[in-house]
């Protein structure tokens, strides 16, 4: 059995899991108090702190580093890369430490994984990085040359769930045409054409979500930006962090919204259904990318646990293709299972180059 340590650093937590093949040995979320994180000027400065917390967790669970076969970390903000696995190398480390595309906690995934793996002479990987970009040429065109479309989306969970759907149907991911909607704090919808994610409505240009505004009217947005009421930082926060359900209802928890609806709150009912309505529109829009030849529509992410949301979406899109529901974000599992495919020779890890 292959023992794989998976590490997923987030802004205020680090999620860690150990798998033996597909069996989870343990999984834990380590929360980092803001008072602790405030000590560090930059995300990269948290490296030693977060690594030691992970080592302590392994010691507590009687896991020795020598018992591991591989370590995999959440892929950070690199320049555009292909989907699947990359073996972490010195060039990737240099890029993430000294020249990241942007500061992000996920950048620590490769750094910590590499350090742990190097100490016992095993390989470290990233899998389905945030920076995966396999858009077709026509999908990159936005309407303004200065604003090309990019593919910063929920690749990890979307592709992992697509693999599960293919496995359920006794097929390979590379043989299927799928549309996957990730429903979480951000919502994105992606097109998977026989192993490649060729287009996506990102969480900035697709449906609104619990805390993100999604696609909004461009002209009105420009006017709002120049209204004098907002600076650059506050406007960005309005769109990403204070938009969506939070902007309309003041809450981001979908379960709390459903409680309001149960109590007879008509505004909550309209806004909540509008979120599902926009997801369905995005699915319909992306079905045209595959000329309507869609094997399945997949709903995943935390909000896919909501029967109300999934029923609303299904009712509008079931004419396109059967709808499959795989609730949950499953990021650690996705990292581990992807790495397992590499160790078992089912996939080949890429070498990172610039």
C-alpha cells in the first residue's frame, strides 16, 4: 500500500491527511489563530511555523516520515500549468518563494511538501494546481485585448469529481464530456472534454455565490468604481468577499439562508433561487462549447449538499444531460488520489519548467 501525506494550506488553517492507497488513516484541520498569523509580514514567512505544526501532528499520530511513500501539496499560484501532477523541483520552489504570481497560502503547499519529502528521500508533488490553464484559443478571447480570459478556478475538486463520475460509469475521464459545477464559497462551472478542461466560468465571471458577486453589468460596475464611494481595495472586497448572498442577505451560510426561507422570508427565497438560476444558466452556456454533446452534468462542492439548490438546478438543465451529485469539496482526497495514480503508473508526473 502507498502511504501519501496530503497538505492543503488555507488562509487561516492547514488541512492535513494521510492515506494508505484510498483508505484515509487520519485527517485533521489545524486552525491558525489570527494573533499567530499577524506575526508574519508575508505568507512565505509562515513556512517554518506551518511545517512544524504538521510535523507535530504526525508525531502525535505516531506517523514517521520514513513510513511515507510520497507527499503532495496544494498547487499554488504559478504561471499557467497543465492539469495533473507535477513533481516539485528546485525551479518550482524558487518561483513560489521568490517570484510567485501572487501571495497565496496555497503557495506553501509545494514548499512544505518538498521540505518534508527531501528529508527522507522521497518525491513531493503538486496536483491540479490553482494555476491550471487548458483553455482553448477561442475561449481566451474576452472582448478586450487588455483583459484576456484566464482559468483560475476550482480545478482540484472539479477534475477529481469528474474522475469519480467516469469511474462510476466504468469509463476513463479521458473518454467523457462533462460539465462540472463547483458550488462553494465561490462558484465556478467548467467544461471537461475528454481529459482537458477547455473552458470555465470562473467565480468572478459566472454565477454569484455566498460571498462573491460573480458576473455583474460591466457599465454599471465602471460607474460604481468611479462613484467616489470606494477605493480599489474596498471595491475588490465588495466583489469578492462581500458580494453574493452576503450583499443581499448579510449571511454566507447556505443553511442559514434555508432557515430564513423556512420561516417565510420571501426575499431570501428569491435570492437563493436566483443563485441556482445563474448556475443553471452557466451550465447551459457551457453546453454549447461541447455542441450539446454532454455525457453528464456534475454538481459538487459544499452547497451541493443542499437538495433545494440541486433540485432547482437539475430541473432547468436535465434536458441537456443526466445530473450527477457528488457533494463536498474533498480537496485532500483529490490530492492523494491523484498522486496515487502517479505512483501506480496510471498517470505520469510532469516536470516543471519555465
